[in-house]
C-alpha cells in the first residue's frame, strides 16, 4: 500500500498478441475522494457505483484519512489518497480539498454527489481529449499482460492500482454510525511500473503481486505529472483479475 517502484513485478517483457483498445474508448476516470466519517459522502458513494456501471467510465473510490479524528477510523483510507487529493489541488492552483470530491481525468473537480456536474465535465472535449493513449489488459491464471500504445505529449508515469470491486463496510461510530456503505472499486495499493515516453510498451505482471489487501481487480493509469502533483490522465484500463 505504498507509492513505489514495482520492484520484482515485471515477470517478462514481450510482444503481446492482443490489440490495444482504441484511444477514447475509456472516456473518463472518475476518482472519488470519500470518507467513512463524512456524513455527506454516502450519496456520492452510491453515485460512483452507478457511474461504474458504464463500461466507458473507470470509477474509483479513494478513501482519505483526514476525517479519522471525528470518531471513526476509515477502514479503507490510505494516506496516499489524501496526498493525491492535495496534489491535484496544487496542480489546479486552487484550495478545493473536501469530501466528497470527484476528480475527472486528473484535470477537473466537482462535488462527488453532483451527477449533472460530473456528466458535464465528462462530456467536455477539453477533459475527454486528454485520455488519448490506448491501454489494453488481459490475463491468465499467472500473469497480467499490459499493452500501452504510442502517443504524443509529455512523459508519463504508468501506475498499477490494486482494487477491490465491492466492499461493504458497517460503520459503528462517527457521523455515519449504524450505516452499512458499499465502496465500489476501492483502491488498496499503488505502485509505479515506470515511465511511458510516448513509445508503445508491453509488459507481463505476476497476478500474485497485484492481489494486495484482498484486491480482485487491477487498474492501469498513464498519468502526467508526479506523485506530489499528479496531472492529466492520458490512458486507462480496468480488468478483474479473480
């Protein structure tokens, strides 16, 4: 559950037979910064589940830890998510850090429960055109095969996310006491596969290295910027690994 190099994760580099998805097939990555201790978050958590039903949207729950002091320690929160949210704010040059907050394609934000605002951002050409690098994933019992297509623009980091597709949590204290909330595509770990420099790249990754904290799904992001100040997401794909 740390940002770091994907040490020992690349099992082989090879030419894969699969055809990468076309650029633009995934039209949005929606990151929801949420908290089990936030009483305004459940409607946003539900909306994220609805967005996840659209196969062209990769919807991710990013639980943060800065509300833990309110009486309930978020069981899914990662400090990296809080840092990521602050980094997005710094990149946008605003002070918009709150829950529930949705960040779309790494470039725009909206209240996480505001469906019309999120839909408008997804439909905006200024946002959707950023997602122009094709990413393809396939797997067998042992390995996940990854293909990232060629593209123009700045160099980017390839992030590999270990994700749990659905996590019901019974909250016993704090503002949501007594509620059971289901978190969709909850991110449990982040690791870096290295740099994409505009050229096509392929890799084969051991499934066992992705099954952290009960993860059953993998998401790959090709993203400009840095860990401290993440920028536009250039490409993305999601696949269930078990």
